[in-house]
């Protein structure tokens, strides 16, 4: 990795950039993108709440990705867990360890929040993930 990433909570000022990245992410995941729904979700996750966490990934002050982590509950795992629901890094910044840094960040978040399990969703058509 060339520069250490900064992973910080998303702010309202990040919204336009996040929506643009989400549109690209959803296209790559073959999911329909609903701008109004995405806008509402961003508003919900930027306020402290019980649903989850939304972070931006920055390198040298430039936003190059985002991370959406939500809470789940599983009898199988004995209670709450964290789900890495969306992890996006712009194509030009892939292969530099940013995804690994984001997952390490989630592991720390899980320890801090008392979640013994982390789940990660990966699409079959995304072998690089």
C-alpha cells in the first residue's frame, strides 16, 4: 500500500461522493440503484443509530471508497454480529491493500462493540473480492 488509508465516519458533506460511488458499486454488483432509497439510507446511517455504520475510505485526503457495516442477530452465533454489507474501493485504487485495511478496521470495530462474529457478503461474479 502506498499511503495509509484514513477510515472515518461519513458526514453529510460526503453524500454526493458516496451516491456516485454507490451507483458504480451497484452497477458492478448487478443491482438496481434507487437514488431516493440510497439518499434515505445515507441519512439514516450518518446519524448515530442502532442499524449500523457508514465510513468513507480516504487516501491523501481523497475519498476513494466506502464501507457500510450493519448489525445482525443470529441464534447460530449466539447473538449480535456485524455484517460488512458494502465495501467499495474505486478501480484506480484497488490492489493497494485498502480492502484489507477496511476489513481490519471492521475487526477492531467488532471487538470494540462486542460483536464476536463478522460476516462478509461477496458476489459470485466478483472473484477478486
